C-alpha cells in the first residue's frame, strides 16, 4: 500500500512539475519562473513589433509579386 501511495505521489508531482516547466519552455521563459505571470511591457512590445514586421514583409512580397506580374504583361 505504501508503494502505491508513493507511486501516485510521484506521478502527481511529476505531472505538476512537467506542466510548470512545459509552459515556461513554450513561452521562452526561464524554467523556474512563474508560468502564470503577466508578460512584461518589454516582452509585449517585442511580440507586437515582430508581428508588425512579419505582416509588413508579407505585404511587401504581395506588392512585389503584383508588380512583377504587371511588368510581365
């Protein structure tokens, strides 16, 4: 009975720690940081800037392709 209790305790503890570390790895944060903490302002700005750059690049690619098609006509 004691072995079963230790096994269950180990599984639960492993699950909790695995989720904790997994969330932090997915968010590119240090392993031992709080996974529920709100992102800092600097992190929010970096993420938004990256999205703006990506969308701007896509718009430029579409515009370039349209110009190439017009030039080819």
